[in-house]
């Protein structure tokens, strides 16, 4: 081996040893920047919730005082007013009733509708479901109010159930459509060979396989009903007022009870956060499974 060849071989070995180190440094830098981005996004999204929770233990004077942002004497007076004086327990019950009933009724109609659309290849027609998400809800409030007022039902739960179903029904149908598309037709044909009727195939084969999608759609529909403000503001009454509307009790003509407003906001937000934390795995897996099937 000549000296030139030996030198060239040594340089090649040196480059081969340096390349992995460079890749490792690039990977570490990319990982660091990725974590920096995650932290920045997390702080941007979580800080308003942290500020709301912290302000719920302040007096209205401390909330408006920049110097008392982190240095203040905590008080539970705001929660006492919300839960006792303002009787928010009744509003929580109303929100639960509206959310559970509207979601349940939507499931009864949306599950067989999604199955029929999937099996009869009505995917073009299913695109019409998205119109409910495109049409602004405020454009329907006046017709709804006119119809329900002529029926004498404004201020009852019926208008709230039907108005919420206007959004939750197409939402559940659209989510479940991809799940039923993912159910193998061969399983249903085997069930028919074993003597099952069409209803039996749906009830005993297709429906159990779509349980993850049903759970995902139900959670999303309930969260929508829980947070909805516009429909309840116009169509509810004193006895059927829900939490997003009841929060206006802390907003007066000449002043705002910031402490009570923050405590009421925590009461409204906390159940949604708990549901999201407990069911996030099912929501993510359900949405991704429905998106990749078919």
C-alpha cells in the first residue's frame, strides 16, 4: 500500500467517524428546539387557565391590581357566592340534562343513519351533513324563536334539546360514518349466513365494532352542549338556564364582579378539563382510527 492510499484510507475512516457525531449533534439540537416549541405552546395555552384559577381566589380589587398578580391573600368567598348565593348547582343540573339528553337523542338517530349511509354508499349525500357546521347558528335563532314561541315552549328544555341536536346529530353521524366504513362486509355476510337478520347484523356485529367511535362522538357532542351559549341565551328561561348563560349574573350594568366571574368560569371549565384528561386516549384513538379506516 502506497503512502497516498494509506492517507486516503485514514481520511475516509476519519470522515466515517465524524459523520455519526454530527448527526447526533443535529438530532440533539432538533430535540431541544422541539421541546422549546412544546413548552412555549403549552405556556401560551395554559397561562390563561392558570390566571383564571388564580384570580378565582382573589378579591375583585386584587384582580385589577397588577402588583397583586402573584402576591395576594387567597379567599374562598368567590366560590361561596357562586355555589351558595347564586345557586349554581341548579345551573349545573340544567347543563347536565341538556347535554346528556341532546347527546342521547342524537345517538339514537345518528348511529343507524351513519350505518345506512355507509352500507348503501351514500357518501355524497353525507356531505350535506356538513351544512349544519357551515350555516351560522345565529341565522336560525329568529326562526327557532318564532316557531317555539308559537308552540309555547320557549323557556322549557325542548328548544334546547332540538337546537343542540341541530349540531350534535350531524357531528356524530359524520364521525361514525368512517367507523362503519371500516367494518368488514365479510363479517356481516357471515352473520347473515348464520341466520342473522339485517337488524341482527347491525346490532350484534357492526355496533360493537363501532363502540370507540360512538364514545368519541358522544364526548365531543356533550362538550359542545356543555359549552353552548348562544342557543341557551335566547331559548332558555329562568328554570332552564344553563351554566354559560348563568355566568351573566356577575355582569351588571355599571360593574363586573370579577372574583365571582372567575370562580364561575372555573366551575364551568373544570368538568370539561376533567373529561378531556380522563378520555383523551379514547378521543385520540377514536378519531385516528376513524380517519384511517375504510
